[in-house]
C-alpha cells in the first residue's frame, strides 16, 4: 500500500475531479504492474495497473493475483466503465483497499460487488495515509468544497514585505523549491488581487529556471482591480486562468481580461466582496478538490476568519523587518485568547536557512 500511495502522489493536481488514486498488481513479492489515476475521462488507477501487468506478463499472470488500491474501486458507469468489472474479469483473487469511498454512487457498492464475485477483501490498509492522500476528494464529498491549503512566507516577526512592498525574496532557494512542489500537487493556485497587482506573477511550476507546467490559476478580484495587461491574463497559459469576481460587471471589462482565453466566473458577493464560502462551493462544482492559496495577507485573513483553511504551510525566514513592514496576515478579529486560531502541527523542519511549519486546522475529513 505504501508503494500504491507513492504512485497516487504522481496524480496529485492532475486527476481532478477524480481522486488521485494509486494501485498495483502483485503476486507474492513480485509487482506485475502499477499505476495512478489518469486525467479526468481517462483510466482509473486500477485499470492502468491491470493493463500494465497484462502487457508485461500476459493475462494469465493476473489470475489469482492481488490488487492493492488506495481507495475503494468504483462500481458505476461514469466517464469510464466500473473498475470492479475489470478487476473481476482479470481474475484477481484478493484486493487490499486503503479506505471506503464516501461518494454516494459507490459508498460500499464496490466492496459488495467484489465480495459477491468471490474476492477476498482487506479494507483499511494504511487508512490514515490514504485518507490524507485523498483529502481533497473527501473534503468535496463531506463538505461540498475543496481542501484549502494556505501558504505564507514571512520573517521571524511575521512580515511579508517592506513598507514599500519589496518582498523578493523573503525566503531562500530551498523554501522556494518546496513552494513549487506544493503548486505541482494542487489542482489550482489562488491569489488575491493585491498580490496579482504587486507581483504580476505567472504562478507556474518551475525547477530552477525550467518551467515544468502551469497549474490552474485562480485570481480573486471582486472589483476588477487587476489590470487586463497582467501576465495571468496575457501569457501563453492565459487559458489556465480563472477570474473569480462578483456579479454585475460590464461585459466589456470582463472581455478585456478574457480575450486570451482566461475564464471569468461571476460569483455571489457580500458588501462588495466575494462570498468566499459560496465561492469555494462553486469551485467544487467545477471539479476542484485541492486549492493552494498563496496570498496575500488580506485574502489569507479572510479565509481564516471564514474557517475555510484546512492546512497551513508557513515558511519562516531568519530575519526581521519591524512593525513598519507589511504583516503576513490582516486582522483576524481575535479579541480573546480563546478565539485564536488553533493549529495541529504536523511537521517542522529546516529548509536551508529557513524554517518550515506544516499544520492542519480542524483535523482530517
């Protein structure tokens, strides 16, 4: 199952709205084939693993073999045929499963179908790790919104930029490399209008100077303050940009920002600002399961106030900027210690000269 999880991680950010599942076929201690969920509309992990095993060793090798899969196999017709049918047809004898699928179209139906066909099942293998791997999918099923991870990079005194807005670079190269890996694992990367105007970022995934891919990019801009000339609307990956704005803007103003392929989503607002809870519900309906928020301080604080942050990635640089510099977070509305935001710290480590803290807010889904 640990090896199946390693395969599953290869699908992070690439399989939505389907969960990033991993699977492998084995006989004794020999792996016959393995795979991960392909992009939506293509094969699920179980099918990829079965097909690779069949291509390398022949169909006969699968009869009596074992399948390990991080999530309960599907049993319904969607964009693809049921995985349970393919597992039974291949002659698999045993299936090890990370955890049940809460999707109402499955919800134990995959287990019942396999047991009815005479297969031996073991459910709950490395369950906690598998649930963490599928946390975006589980969040959508349980709460109707994606898993939201917030990334912040600040000095030791909690500042993200000088008073004039200079922020490159607060942290060192090791921390920035991890940020690119976090982008690569998410379905989408979100920023606020202030960050978009100040930094004019491209939000790509890079290794050194080489661009590896461009994830889906979300710009929260209720007032259309980000200019139409911004890189996110004009670069070669403009079609990978969604403008999240309030309803009621003139079509011409929106057209200026969508001329190169960006998409505008008109969403409910409250007092002139996007209703963030309803915004993330809408993003789930669009198929997103895991969103990485990269700033700025205003958007980060608004998400925390609304209780919409599930995971925090905080990078701390060993430097000080003082009270005149810009804070990592805007006002949270905390009046008493009992109201402070509690963190469940999952990891603390050094990254070069910086410190990295990963924490959850509210526990697992």
